[in-house]
C-alpha cells in the first residue's frame, strides 16, 4: 500500500462526468484505490476551489485572455 498524490486534472476528471478526461481519470482512480490511499496537496485544493485547471482556463468556460 502506498500513497497516490492526485493532481487537479485527475480530481476534476474523476468528479465531472462531462470532462474530456472523465473516463480515463475514473478508471485510473478506481484502479489505484485498490492499492493506495489518496492525498491531495494544498495547492491542488486551491486550484479546485478557484476552478483553475488547464482545460477550463482555455475552454471558454473560464477563458483567460492575454494582456
């Protein structure tokens, strides 16, 4: 048994059925759950709380424009 550190893309993909990474993230998290406990860094929690992820920042939902 080990610790699996999850990043924001994995957490978002696992939780959001509409995310483009949902199927692969869901499979990866479920497979890892049989052998590991999960951890999430405080930086990842902050990203999740602010809605920041590469996919959402560039998709238009939270599009960021350059100055």
